[in-house]
């Protein structure tokens, strides 16, 4: 039996306004090479200035969430390699004094250890023959795990969980497909307890590809060993169309990179106060929220996954819970009608009127409208920002609560359906249902069925 061993190196693009070592903006949609300056273009004679305020804050937040040791003193280093998207000829990273070490993250039934997390700058982006340097110098965190995974399931669970934390902490958009979260997979197989030689698969672009790359590589390596080959450590990439990993290059060694201390940036001290302040303001983390939702609100894991997948869903849910009486009804709405509408219509959920939605939920919970009206009005809020009370009033959709109106309708129905009434009196229960249906219809379905049923029975008896 072969055992698979996997360790991850994950790059996270940080959500900062400014770049790592200059004042350039970081917005994604800027036209090519607009967000550049002599510093991030690496011109000789320029001096980097560490964006401590934004970057360290985010790094420490993550460190606290992953129970990492936080260094009191950090520094930067130069990692040398030559590629056209790296104008300086080296990447500024942390090799000797990373900001975080020895973290961990619990997944279903094991703990994944995180060897270190360090800060580094991103490179530019090649676009055909051109290079866009807007991304050059954007701050990244690189998360390096221990080789603690044994299957793709564990890897994906870890990445989803990590992603939730990043979203909750507002550290990164963490979208694999858009490159704000980039995953390198180190994978080896072995028969005994020794670790096998590993292969690195670079930048796998979706959860599906991660699964397929691991499955493919596992099999490829086992086959090689079975045929008595030695696996040489090297770097591969995953071809989504061919669904296989492909040789890219031989593995760089530490010597190749010629790491040197970045002397242009002084050592940075991290005061305990700075850390404590961040700790005090740390929000509740996804795992804790999950337990709370399950036990207190009776929400399922699948429903929670939906909430946590998009941080806006989560914040909408939280805001609605504060203003309504029943969280269960809120989750029904979000995972049901809400998703359904979003699938069909282009709706800006950043600017939803939470008060309107909450009021509507409460009106429904008070049984003042039918489920149909509830859905229709909800749509009107999302699509046209309608005030629910006004909309329901204007369209005369409130349920009839005047008993006299209900009684009058029942009288007419009984008059019109003498046979059904006799049948019921002779013991046919179905006829009662028929009479109830006829009355509800007469009332344009604007009355509460239970109330009508009770009055109906009263009158007949
Ligand atoms: P290097 O210094 O060569 O970059 P690291 O110790 O930093 O090696 O490990 C890089 C990544 O490779 C980590 O995610 C680690 O968990 C993983 N890794 C190390 N050894 C193995 C192995 N034998 N099989 C699978 N993954 C491994
Ligand atoms: Zn710049
Ligand atoms: Mg390494």
C-alpha cells in the first residue's frame, strides 16, 4: 500500500489600499501599468518603504486566527531569479525572519500544522507580448504547511476552511479562479514511513483541478515506483484540458536563489501592544460561528457553507437575524428564494435594504401575508427597492383578519355548495376540505387557512 503525502504553499493576495513598499494603488481594474512607480518598477536608486500599517495588521490577524507564533522582529530578504515580470531581478520576501511560525488549523478530524507564513511582493503579469506591472509589489502572504495531508479531500477541506477565515477577517478575496489565492501542491508517495521525493505542482487554478491534479500525480508516481524508477524532485504544472500534470522545470534549490538580506529595509519591531490591539478586535471565527449556528439556530452544514462561501451572504444573514424573530426563516429565505432570484437577475447585493427585508420577514412570521405574497414582495425589494409595507398595502395583499368578512364568505360558499355541506354532515371529511378551499378562493387566498377552517367548523356546528 502506498501512502500519499502532501504539503501546500499558498499565496494570498492581501486586501490593502497601497502596495507593499510604495504608495501605488492596488485596484484590480486599473488600466495596464497605471499603478506603477519607480519603486515597484525596481529602478536603481529607489528605496522601498514597508507598508507596516496595512500589511502587518493583516498578517498578524491571520497569525492569531491560526494560533501562530508572531515574531517580535522581522526583516526582508532578496530572492534572486530572472524573469521578465520581475523588473528588480529579485523578489523581496522573508527568508530568515518570517512574520509567523508554527500555526495550525483544525480540519474535520486532524490538525494541519503550518510551518510558517511570510510576507512577500507579487510580480507583474505577462499579457501576450506585454507585461502589466500593476501587480508588481502587491503584498502577498505565503502560507507554508507541513506535509500533513494524505488525500485531496483533506487538502480541499483545509483550503475551504482557510478561505472562510480569510473572508471573515477581511484579509483577502481569496478567489482561486481569480488568482487572489494561488495554491502550489507538493506531493510524494511512499511505501514505508519515510517520506518520498516530492514533486511540486504550481498554481493549480480551481478546487476541481486540485482534486484532479492530486489524483493524477498520485497514480503517476506510484506507477514510476512500481517500475523501479527514482522520482526526481521537480516542478510540474496541471493542464486542465488534458487533465494531467506536465513537466515544467527542475527544482530550484536554495542556492539557486542566492538569498540575501534586504539591507534597504531596516528590521521591524512588532510591539506586544500592536498585537494585543489586534487580538482584542478579532471577529468571531468561522468554526465558532458554525457551531453556534448548528446548535442555536438549527442550521445545517450545507446551509452554512452557502453563507460562508460569499462573505456578503454571511453579513446579510447576520444583519437580518438581529432584526427578525426567527433565524430559521432567514436561512430559508437566503438559501431558497434569494439564491433563486440571484441566479436569474443581476442584483447588487452590496446595497440591499436590510430593514425592508427584515420587515417583510416579520410580516410573514406574523402571518399577515401568504407565502406567495412573501415571495412576490421579496422580489420587489431586491429588484425595485420597494418598501414592503407600502407594496403590500398598495396592492391590497394583507391577509383579511376581519372575522365578519370571513363569515360572509363562508355563508355564501355554504349556500352555493349545499351538497358538500350535507356530505360533510354525513361524515365525509373530504367535503370540509372542499368547503375550506372554496372559501379561501372566494377570499382571493388572502385569509389564513387555519383561522378560516376554525370559523367554518364553528358555523357548520
Ligand atoms: P523547501 O525548503 O525545499 O522549499 P520546505 O520544507 O519549505 O521545502 O517545503 C515546501 C513544501 O513542501 C511544504 O509545503 C512542505 O509541507 C512540502 N513537503 C516537504 N517535503 C515533502 C514531501 N516529502 N512530500 C510532500 N510534501 C512535502
Ligand atoms: Zn509603486
Ligand atoms: Mg520552501
